[in-house]
C-alpha cells in the first residue's frame, strides 16, 4: 500500500503558520478538487483540525510527483514558496503514514492526549472526500483501520478517560483565573460541536448567565434553550462582552471574530474587572492583541498545549500505542498479501496466452484432429498449467504476507518478467513528458 501523509501540526509549526494552512469546512471541497487535479494523485483526504492540517494521498504512479503536488498545495495556502513551506511539513509514507493516521484517530497525536472529538473530525474529513469521489480502496482501508484502532483503544484502555480535553483544561484555567466560575456571566461565540460542549461545560460549572452568538440564529437559539441561556442579537456583541466575565470562542470563521478594539470598547464601562478569554478555534477567533487589554487573560491553543504537555497516564498511553502498532501491522500484512494478486493474475494470463498459442499451432499442424480430440488436448494442457502454477501461487501468497514480502514480490516480478502496473504508469508518464517536449 502506497500512502503519503503530508502536513503540519502544533508539533512542527507555529500557530501563525497553522492558521494559514488550515482549511475551513467551506473550503474543503475546493481543496480536495484542487489536489485531485494533479494526475499524480489517485485518492485524497484533507484533514484540518484545531491543531493540524494534513493531506492523505494514494498516489497514481509517481510518489515523488504526488508529494510535489501536495507541497505546492500547502505553499499556495500559506503564501510561501515550496522550499519555505517544506521546512514545516512532515512527510510520512507507507506503514509510517498508516501508523500516524491511527494515532491521530486515537488522540495520541493531539494536544490533549486521547481527546475524543478528533475521531469525529477524521470521520468528517473522510466523508467529505468520499462525497467528492476522492476515496478508493487504498485510503478507504487505511481510514477503516484507523477507526477500528480508535474503537479498540477507547474500549480496551483508559485513554481519554483520565486526561483532560482542551475544553476541560480551558475551563480549569478559567476557574483558576477568576476564582471559580459559579455565578459568573459568559458569552459563547460559536454553536457547533465544540461550542455545544463548551456551553454544557459552562452550565455544569455553575455559570449564572450564558449568552450565545452564532452566524446561524437558529443554532444559537437551539443551544441557548438547551443551557437556559439567551441569544446575542446581531450587531450587539460588544454590548454582550461588556457584561461578561468569560468569553469562549470556537467558530470555523476564516477571520477573527473578536478584535482588541472591540474588547477595549466593551470593557470601558465595566470597571475593568477580570475577564477570561478562551479561544478554541483554528484559525484563531480572538485577536492575540487582546492579551494587552487591561484585566484580560487570554488562553488559546498555544497556551493549552503547554498546559497539557505530559498529562495523561503513561500506562494507558503505552497500551493505546501497542494497539496502534498491532492494527497498522495487520493492515500491512493484508496489503502485502493483496500486492501479490496482480502478479498471480499476470502469471495466469501469461500461461493462458502460451496455451492458446500452442493450441493454435497444434491445430495447424494436425488438422485431422476431430473436435473431441482437440477438446481433450486443450483440457490436458490447461490441467498441466494449473498444476504447475498451484504450488507457486500458494507460495507467492505466503511469501508476500511476510515482513519482507515486498522484496519477494518484487523479485518474482523480475524472475517472471512481468511488468508492474506502477511501472506501466511511470512509462506512460515518461512518454507523456517526451511528447510534451
């Protein structure tokens, strides 16, 4: 299985770059279409979350050209040269890419180790790619393996049950900064999945007033009803912030929704009492300059990442990683076995061609053979070929499933002189390149 996983995360890039690389939901289809426009890319899934943007690709032919196409995609999003953006991108291939995808789905590569929301985001990315017709058997099998790994990790280990989520960590910091959240007043901007969880968390912490602002009023009203809050009317966000002790933002907007100027204006009439801002969005919803507003404590994903570093029970994390390794290895075995199928089919096809040629020659040399004699001769030749190929076919399947199965399969292609499909693709690419020049 040839899979490429190329992207940047909070581990490899600063927040400013991740903001430029991120792909909002509204741009996801266009991003998939752009990547599929490359003749080197056969299948593609784009995963963009609050702390990573990654592209998973099943190349069509040249792996190098597929990787180059993804590099250009990221360079265009970041407004950088390919050379500049490549310094922040991590490239994984084959088994390493599958292992990484499984770890991502388990939350093992998240800021909050074991977070549960990430698997829903991975499912959403796959669903969008499937809707665009960009997923086939290669990425389909890899993502199915990742979901199975996530289910096992969450069922068989305590991963995610003891470690805090980004949201719970943010609310913990808010409570510390404000001396508790009970009786406080909050403004929530964003009514999606994270916004809904945030509203419930604020309610459970005893927040006295929750006001919800959302681009879609119906969603804001739904969430406000659920938590006993109210809706922020369009154009009145500054007035709502003037009464707030807590601001939580989690939209998918491509630009900031709360500026430092707006926050200063909101706080002029409230005595500059302490205020806590929690920004869970990527790109960021709250202007980082809000940190300079008097009395405001602003926590974003950068701060949360530092706060959560190293938290999570090591034994559970290790157990989850063992499951990841098991599932990735099992997929590799299945894939290696499947890789032998084209070789076996090619050998049988070659044998059928030879038998057909010999039968044609026999008919021309022995025209006196009647139909029965010709049928018996043809049947005998086919039986001999089947018996000769049976044992090699079994051994090819056995050898291909071994850890070094790719070496055996490659050697057998060379021994039997059968061209690989990938070789034919490369030859076609070379011919096309020559014709263009």
